C-alpha cells in the first residue's frame, strides 16, 4: 500500500446535523431532481412539512391547512396546537427532537424519526417557523440551517397553530420548478385519507367526505366502472375496489398512516393476496389470481403503530406487525377483507355477477393468448440474450425482475445514431436504452393481442416487465427520446398511444416523460451555452455578444456523446406526460390517434411552427 496518503487524526471530522444533510441529501429526501418528477426532492420537502400539519388534524387539532406555492416560496399554515414555544428552534434544528417520540401525543404518525423539518431547514436557502399558542408566539428564521433571527411576542392575536415558510436552496436543487399538478395530486391524497380535512392550495379548496371512494371516483370514470365502487371501512383500515371495463392491467393505490406507499410493501402484498383468497372462496372456484385481479382499480389504507419504512421517503412499508396487541399486517388485512368483501358480495348479487363475468372473460382471453404469449416470451428472451433492442443498466443485469430503483431510467430512442449517442453517454449503473426500429404501430383501438404479435411492443413490454402489473416495473422513469421534428413528434404520439391504450397507470402514476434536448449550441472561444428554446438562444447571443457560432441540432444523432452526457446527467430536463383531468383516456386516444382528426394535424403544426420559423430565420 502506498504511504503517500496519510491517515491521521486530521482526517477524522464530525459533521453537524445541517452539514450532513446538505452533504448527503439523498439519505433524507431521496433523489434531488428539478421538479419534473413527483418524487423529486422539492415535493418531499413540502410533504415533510405538511405531514406535521396532518398529524395535528389526526390528533383532533386543526381542520384546515393553508398552502401557498408561488414561484419558489412555499408557505404551509395549520391551525393545530402549535409547537411548544420553548422548543420552536429545537424542533426544526436539533436532530432526534420532536413530539412524535412521545406516543401519547402522536399515536399513529407518519414520521417517527424527528428528521423531516430539519431536512427542510438545512436544504432551504430561507426557512422560517412561527408558532402561536396561548396568546403568545415565537418565530425563528434560518438560512441553510443556520439560525439568523428570533422573534418573541408575549401577546398576539394570531390564531393558534404553526406556519412554515421555506425556499429550497438552488445550490442543492438546480433549475427546479414546482408543478401544481404534482402538488394537487399529493393534496388530494391527503384529503381522501382524512375525511373532514380542508386543504386550501393557492386559493383552491380540496375536501373529501367519502375517503378512498372519492379517490377511485377521481381515478376512473363512472362509465368505465364495471360495477359501483365497493367501499369498506374499519377502525384502522379502509379499502375501495372496482374493475375497469377497458383497462388491461392492475392499478393499486396504497397508503400507510396517510403516506402514499407508491412502491407498496407488506400491506399491499397482503391485500392483493386477500382479494384473491376471498373471491375464490365466495365463488367456490380456484380462479387464477391474474384473472381475478385483471383490470382491478383499487386502494387500501391502513394505520400502524410505529411503522417501519424501507427508506426516509417512506414509499415502501417494511413492517410485518400492526403494533400493540394487534395481529400481523397480513392476518389483519386478510381477516378484514374476508369478512367485509364476502359480506358485500352476498348483499350485492348484481356486483357479484358482473365480477364473475369479468373473471371468466379474463380467463378466456388468457387461454386464447396463451400460445401467442409463450412465443412472445421466447422471442423476448432470445432478443434479450443477443442484446438487440435493450442495453440494460447494471442495476438490473442478470436479474430480469430486480426490484425497481427510484433512480433507474429507460430511454426509448429512435434509430441507431440516437441510441448510440445515449448509450455512450449514459450512466451505465442506472440508465438503460431501448432502441426502436422505425415507427411503432398505431395501437389505437387494437386488442392486447397485438402487444404479443408486434415485435417492438412485445420486447418493450418485456423490458419494462409490466405484462400483468406495475408492481414489477423495472424502471421508475420511462423517457421517450425522439428528434424535435415532425417524425419525432409522431413517434412520441404513437408511443404515448401504446401506453394509454394498454398501460394507462404508467402515465397516471407519473412514470412517463419526454426528454428535452437542446435545439441550439451558441458559443464563442471562451464559453458554450446550450439552448432549449428560442428565448434561451436570444439570451445566449446577448450574453456572448459579437457574432457567436450558432449550431442548430436537427436530431439526437447529431449531438456527440461528449455533449450528450450533460443532457442526460445532472442537468437532464424532462417533461412529464400527464393525463388531462378534464378528458377521458378514450377522448385523448381519439384526438391523438383516431381517424380523420384535423385537430391533431393542427396540434402538431402548432407545436412545430416555432421550429420552422427558426429554420427560416437562421438558415440552419
């Protein structure tokens, strides 16, 4: 071993709480991101603050939460008990400090580790906490976790409660932007899980009377429901169930103590098992589990004493016990579903008949497709062995059903040149590339059979591992990377149509994105600026002055791997593909891919017009 590197007492250092959070933010809030994904860090910061206000509501204090997000400034105001005035600074700046360690005050809290608001404080360029109670108030201001100012008032007319204001630090969260769609989805989940709670977000009110029944009603249209929503409630458990007439795969929404466990866990596994077991016993038939669960749209919420999650972001439950004198999670859920779902089916014979018809239809379709599916899987396996379409990431190599990692990304590209550039530039540990051959088939109005018969769709489905459920989805982010021209937009629409037609929950759960790549490179001898829009190009030309060299990138293949590494690394820009809440999936499919739709042609022309203008202006 070389003696060049000395290892002495000088090499040992202790980080204080804020230094450690800022140096290793991923340990506390998961990935950072820029706000284009719903699990990006800025939303985790918001969630950590709201969770404390939710816990106040659960404990019977404060029925309203007011939230404002304007540009980068976030304000969360609740009307709960307020932080004890002598502990206001400690609660947001001293690790392992909080009321949630005292189970008398917080019995079934989301957060138990005393980290949440400390992480928000440390990762914010500005942070202010105000607590009002007993006619007095105490406020404190911080910058990057450092206390800047304190304010004590012995008399105040403010209503009791806590108000948190923060601005995420741009040094940590680069080029970030809050997206209201993600915030609204989060807030809807909060009110679904807490009937009677009112959340006011930028002036818009969110409220629910029927809990998870309202969640399902917002997730699937009434016309698409096979039968009315089955809504089951217990002391520490709630479930809502229906089946879709048109959707092919399974869709689950799961929650623990008000936390959206997007990656499931022990409770979701037990729930899926309990539904199958109950249905089999009710009909006295040993139906295939996949036939029972096909097209199911359902939600479950449980409350657990001191839950154990698999990460600080709490997206997957690891607990096997309910806590206290209660049985295991598995036994508790199974007993509840067995008793209540069985009773419901006995009391509602029409629903029971519709459900059985759906199961038998799924069974027929599965048997009809069995031969095709076997051939398709064999083709997918051979293609995978020869690495023709998929260049996988190291996280998954050698394990086709590896647990999904929040950081994994699959780029879907067109043509060899584009896939070659991305393949050479990518992070081989977490980023994979799937190369399309030509334009995909327009799948609008086609049946699931085409997924197995069409090589591109079959191999893409196999790469994602989403044949029956999102539970085994291998990549958290699916990114369509096509050229910014007419052909590229057409390929995007064809791929979006494929996902809308057969796997809409991928879009509902915000896994699908469009990759933004720069349209221009503006440079002089000293500096190079990449521009994603006409406005950015003009700004770059003003900054560099003179007559800088301007390069117009006409396709992904024209961007060298050395340059591409910047666009799919830390500075990656993604546009999430989101469903229009005012339109059904069928309406969107008809608009984008139906026959004789001049509106679609106008849409494409409008979206590409600025590029044609640039070509004429620049002669590139």
